């Protein structure tokens, strides 16, 4: 009888260690992200801040996780087609809402007009840029919508974020439209120092809420969302953001 009771106690002890939030459930999730300063990159720890965060949460929920870094349009399209399970993080907005459901908000950021120090442009209000030329990344996702009904501002689209600072310094346009975190991280990566100082103008053009995205048609969508949100709350309470900021040397705006 003592042996039997001991066996039960051992079983219960093991079961307590393998709670649903931490037990391996054998399911592999495929995520994708894109090159995005310290937020995303093939050679970064955890493939970047947002990928690292998403993978930590899903692993805590018991999933095996794989993340691939790829061009943004391809990432979004493959998740839409369910060839990949989730986008690690994307802006909430009208462009995604018809096709995707959002998981918990994980990061906030802003989009601003960004100018050189000394520019006569001192306010980020749209009207101050009437008759001006601004540059943005062609595939940034959602930036074009800011100017969709704005014919008084000339928009110049480029292929890579890294091209914008030099074009601004060369007076190819009057301002950059970007989130300041990504732009500053891109400048830090330059082989040659960028000697110009830039400033983000307030008020921002928009405040973005960033969440992992999953196709509305994904057969396991509801369970994946519930598992993520539950584990996310646990890890936040355990100090996940503080740990991520140390690993990635990056301070982000946390969700409220």
C-alpha cells in the first residue's frame, strides 16, 4: 500500500510539473517575420525582438516553434495561404483585418515624420507637409494608407529602409515617414557613421498596436489564440519584457 501511495504521489508530482502551459504538446508552429532593425533579423538573438517574444510565449504554451525571416509581402501571403501558421508581429489595421485575427498586443510603436536636426519643419501635423516630398519604404505595410487621400504631399517609395537617411541628407525629400525605433536601429547598422542628426516630429501620424497574426481560416485558430494569450500573461508577470530588453539591447513601448 505504501508503494502504491508513493507511486501516486510521484505521478501527481510529475503532472504538476507538466501543466498545460508548459507541457510539450507535440505541435509545431511555423512563424515568419521580416528584417526590421533589432525587432527582426536572421542573425539576431531569437531572430529579433518580436520573433523572440512570440517564440517564448508559444514554447511556454507547449508548442515547438520555427521562425523564418523573409520579405514582408511573402510572409503575409504565406500566412494568408496557411503555408505558415502566423506572422510573428504586424500592425493592427484595416489592411489585415479582412484576412487575419490578432493575438494579444505585444508591442506599441509610432509612425512619425522624421527630419534632420535644423529643419524648419517643427511639427508632425500633416498640413505642415503640404507641398513637400516625403520618403517611405515601399513594403512597410500600411504607410501608404496614411497618404491614400492626400494629394498635397508627394510620396517617394524606396525598397529598403537603409536608403532613406542618405536620401534625406541629400535633400531628395523633406522628411522620412517611419517608426523611429526601426530607423534608428538601421542607422546604427551602417558600415560608415551617419553624421547627421535626425528628429521624430510630434504629434505622430499614428500609433500602432503590434500583434501576431493568424489566418481567419486556420483550423486551430481559436486554440492557438487562447494558448498564446494565456501564456503571454504568465510570462509578462514573470518579467519577460525586462529580459528581452537586456538580450536585444532595445527598449520598446509595452502594451498598456
